[in-house]
């Protein structure tokens, strides 16, 4: 088939690779001048497992801490009605998940897809000999008994979906991550030996080259003005004619709404802003060895080669610049957990990006409802973790094959 992909973030590049490797003729249209310039530029390093981030699954860490004065969510004056409606749906889903006797089925499906996605990523890394910054091991810090209680249901869901999670005490946690501050209050921790940290943008750049070797074409600086159905096609901004394809795959992250609306499709998608700070490692033993997730602040701190990256915060309607409180929290948590890990002198990168979020957690991967138009977007807080698995699943669907796992929780139709 002759297939157009819109968007060259991690979702678009992974999709391009899988489709080109299956033998399709693939053209990727990207409005920016390079790969991974938007949400996939400098996200957190939490590559596995998905689900630890407080914004991965509504209700996974309870409701309490996320809406109070200390909450990482910041609502600014520019918040739109659409964003408020999304927030209401997210909170409704979070409350329902908390009230139910067992964790929602969607959690198990998402966590199983995350494991599958990690396996796909490891397979591609090995096959293609991709040299990108990555490491193993994840530790979840539970600073208080309250954190442990809030995460109890997520812990069960992780185990039920096949993840190995060891509950460890503070001393064991400090042996796993010797750089943790000795005075950091720690009730307990979860250790996930198969957890992974990794550099999303580096991986995307390498996978794009691999897709090109399979014949995929990338057109940069090509903004798609509209997508057409019957027959499928895309119109590049500034071109009069529509370019026809056998199928179009939208991997536009949070920007999908403007292309979908004229086709009569509405997705409850918002761009939930967050920040990362990346800084050079000052002393290897003082920094994280893998990825450390702090339940109390909803942040993750990852080792990426010779750098440390902390990620967190959630902002809606806060304008163009990061909220000062978001950055303050990131700096505070970094120095509380790993004092002396980073060098402040030079090379500190502060980045703000948007998680493309749907209100129930999982992404929209599959048929859009318009013949010939497919979606692989809305991966929220787990787009890096889910990229390789979602792309493989979509390529299987387009080829008429049965994907490796049930896809109900990912179906775009669930959001109608
Ligand atoms: C602060 C923060 C921390 C995060 N931490 C993690 C983490 O630790 N682990 C994890 O798994 N995930 C994390 N994420 C989430 C992850 O970054 C995203 O889910 C993922 O990058 C989304 O990838 P994408 O390809 O769907 O979107 P994007 O990377 O945004 O790509 C979409 C692309 O589509 C292009 N595009 C849009 N419209 C058009 C158009 N009309 N024409 C042409 N091109 C178009 C855009 O330019 C863009 O390049 C984090 C996100 C943030 C903001």
C-alpha cells in the first residue's frame, strides 16, 4: 500500500518504521524541520514500565494529592472550556477507578501493552543495533504510608499484568540507588528490575534512519492543511492539489483535532503541559542509576548517559512559559532525592512540552471510523513507553493481521 503518515514524533517515526519494514511505500509529513521536535523532544526517561506516572492512568495514585494546594496540576487563566470538560472526565474516571472493587480492565490492557512495547523496543534495538542512551531498573519511592496506600491498587495491576515488582524497605532501596539522600524520609519502595530509562529523541532519530533504509520518505517543513476521505489523501499547506494515498495515519499528537473535525470526528484530546530539567551528571554515584519515580511529587528522575533528567508538572491554560511553581518543584525534588548529583555550571536544559492526553489514559490506536484513516495518537504521559508496541499493533491492523494483544482499551471508537 501507499501510506501517508502525518507527524514525525516518536509515534510517527515508529509507525513509519513498522509499515516500511512490512513492505509498504511510506511518506511521512512533518511540519517542523526535524524529527521529534514537539512532545518527543525531551520527555522524561521513564521508558518502562508505563503506568508509574500519575497522569498515565486516572486514579492510579488515588485522587487526594493531585487536586489540593500542593498538587502538581496548575490551572491558568487561559484554560479553555474544552480543557475543563476534559478535566471533569479525567476526574470522573479517577473517582470511578477508586470506587470500583477491582482495578479497571483498561489498566491491565495498558500495562500489558506497555510490556509488549518494551519487548518490541528491545527487539528493534538489537536487530538494528541502535546505540541510544538507555539503562535498566526502576525504583518507586514511597515517602510515607499514605503514598504506599495510594499506590496499592496500581501495584496489584502491575503484578497482574506480568511486571516483576519487589516491595523493598528504605535500606534496600538505598542499596539499589546509593545516591539517594540519606535524610530522605522513605517508608518503603517498589523495585522493578526490568524497568528502563531511555532517551526518546535519540531513539526516534535512529529509528527514522532505519525507516529510511526501508524506503520511507520524510518530508519536513510540510504542514498538512487537511486530510481527505473517499479516497484518502492529504493536502500540504501551500499546495493546490490533494495527494492521494491508499491510507493515511495521523500521528499528530495533541494537534489532531483541527484535522479530524472537518471529517466529523471529535476526540477529547488536550495538551497537558509539563516540564523536564536535564543537567550534566557531576558524580556518577550521587545520581540515579536507573529511573526513580517519586510518588509524593509525581516526578521521575532518570539517568540518561552523562545527564540526569527530572520530569513532572501538569499545566492547563498557563500560557507560553512554564509555571514557576512547576520548575521550583522539579529543582526541589531533585535536590531532596539526589543532592550533589548534577552540575549547575553549564549545559542545563529546561524544556516544556505537551502530553497529548485522552481522559481515560490509553491512547487512540486503530481505525478512525473514516475508511482509510488510521490513528496512532493521544499517548499522554506514556508515549515513549508505548511507541514501539502501538506502531507494531497498528501495522498489524492495517495488514489485516490480529495484533499480539486485545486492543479494546486502545480503540478510538471507545471515545465516541
Ligand atoms: C514533561 C513530559 C514528560 C514526559 N515523560 C514521559 C516519560 O517519562 N515516559 C513516556 O513514555 N512518555 C513521557 N511523556 C509523554 C511523551 O513525551 C509523549 O506521549 C510522546 O512524545 C508523544 O509522541 P507523539 O509522536 O504522539 O507526539 P509528538 O512528539 O508531539 O509528535 C507529533 C508530531 O506531529 C507534527 N504535526 C502536528 N500537526 C501536524 C500537521 N498538521 N502537519 C504536519 N505535522 C504535524 C508535530 O509537529 C509533531 O512533530 C512526557 C511528556 C511530557 C510533556
